[in-house]
């Protein structure tokens, strides 16, 4: 096999778990480079990268929960309203009830769990489609936000603002950088290298075809290079800024949910339900429990996202959460999730969210008006997915198809008669 074929196989749809994301990562890099040129270097400035992460962390957190909802075959339209409702209650609890901010955070998560259980009950045990349940929830909790807050803004205390507007503190000797951010970057580099080595060792133990060494080195160099560059950018911001606390929360959630969806029975059940709910139920998967849990989890993450936004804004207001559900859904689909369910990854959704975030940020730096930004974002989303669908129908290389190819257990052989083809089986990532 030529080196070009090796590169395509292992970076797009290869058997290693992280290869599925390289297509969208390359797209993200291309967009960043484009805006870096068009904005005369403003895109990759430290202050802009820090602001971009802070401004979009709550959307990326929503994308984590939305990915699980969509993989299970549902959709949640209420996340923006749930975030706003939880945010206003948390702000009121601190301003009117003098609740300490850590207790207020726990209170907000309980609110999200209660709302998720309410919506999950209707979806899982009554059988009302999630689209209808969450559409009702969008109206219900948006009205609740405005009723409780009386359409006013409610400020939050300084301590609470740390989760949305805080940064890693300055510690250690004066190196000209934020030392904790540099240490975080080094830890990330070590984790990436360890994961690559472990993946190669696992393939040797299973007697599987090894990934060519030069591709492993290339992949590792790209990932480490990106991490080092980002770490230096975040660590070299103005004094008092560094990697955001909201980014730490996001990274922790990505790691936890990636492990859950890929390496636990509960995560595999979500993919099984989305791939074929009837077959999953016959295989012993508790269908109602899975649907209930994904809806509950989504509202908990929505409450967390709402609190982070309120903390960054220093107040809760009646317009919080407007349109968040659309941004989260767009991130998931751009990241490679299937509309019909059963396919998608946490990391892919994060990359999809970053694509939209960089696009939005770059257009703003160029002075493009909000109205035209929305038009461009909508067209980019539509054209990206439409082009991918067209390429798959024409038998050409498809980015989303490449991202998800290794999730499928088998592909129908073109020459096989229709009657002899076995039903498609969705493979759960593991």
C-alpha cells in the first residue's frame, strides 16, 4: 500500500479511535488559518483565543449532552430555556436566600436533574416524542425564567463568577507565562503520547495489522504540536488571564463522557438504542431507562451551562439561553453524528462546536454584522452537510462518512442481491 493510501486509511476511518476526528480537525485548522490571514493575525492572539473559549464553553458543554440525546435517536429543543431557568433560580438563591455559591451550584444541578427527570418521564415512560416534550419544555421554562426573574437581571456574587470568568492562578517562579497552563499542556502531551503507545501495543497483542510507524509519529507530532501551540497562547495572555476555569470544566467533562460512551455498558447501550431500538430491547437493553437517563443528563448539563454563562455575565437575565439549542445541535451534526441516531462521538461534537465558534469569531473580527453572521453560519451548516451527503451518494470520499466508517460493523457488498443482504448492524464504539 502506498504512503498516500496509508495516510488516508489511518487518518480517515482507520481503526484507531482518535483517527475518526482528523477530518474535522483539518477543517477546523483550515478555517483558523483562513481567518488568521484575513484578520492580520488577530484570530490566534492570546486574548482572542481566551475570549473565544470563554464565550463558547457553555455551548460545547451543551453539545456533550446533545450528542448523547441525538445518538439515542431524540432531539432536545429545551436546553436553552432550561439553562436560563436554572440560571435565574441559582441567582435568586444567592441574592434572596443568601445561599453560599458552592451550595447554589449544587442547587442548580439538582434543578437540572429534576427538569430532566420530568421530561425523561414523558419521553421514556409515557411515550411522547422527545421533540414534542422538549418543545413544550422550551416554552414552559422560558416563561418560568421570565416569571421568576420578573424580566429583570439579577447579579451574582464574586465567588460564583469564578466558574465562568475565572482563570488558572499564577503560581511558581516568574517565567513570563502562566505556569499552571504550561503544566496542563505538558500533561496533555504526555496523555496523547501514552494513548498512542497503548493503542499500538494493544494492536500487537491482538495480532491486528499495525498502524505504520511513520503515521503514528505524524499523528503524534500533529497532536503534540497543536497542544504546545495552544498552551503557549493561553499561557502568554495579559497578566491575570490564562486557561479559563470554564475550559477546565469542559475538558473534565469531555474526558469523563468520552470514557463513559466508549468504555462502559451504559454508553454502549445508548448507541445500541440509537442504532436499532427494537433489536437493543430484544438483546436485554432497558430501553426506557436509557431514554430517561439521556434526557435527565441533558438537562443537568444545560443547568451547568446556564450557571457558567451567568457567572461569566455576572448576572442572570431574561434573554439568557436564546438559540443555544440550535448551536448545540449544529455542533453535533457538523461533528459527524447521524440524524437517525446510533453514530457520533463526544470529541467530534467538540470539534464541530469549535468550527462554528471560530467561524462566528472570525466573522465578527472582520466586522461582519450579526444578521449576516447568522446567514453565513446557516449556509455553511447546510452546504457542509449537503456536500457530504452528495459525495456519499456519488461514491466519492465523504468527510462525515470517513469519520464514522469505523463505527460500522459491515458494509453491504454492491454486487450482492438485495434479498441476500443482511440487515445493517450498528457497531457500538469500544
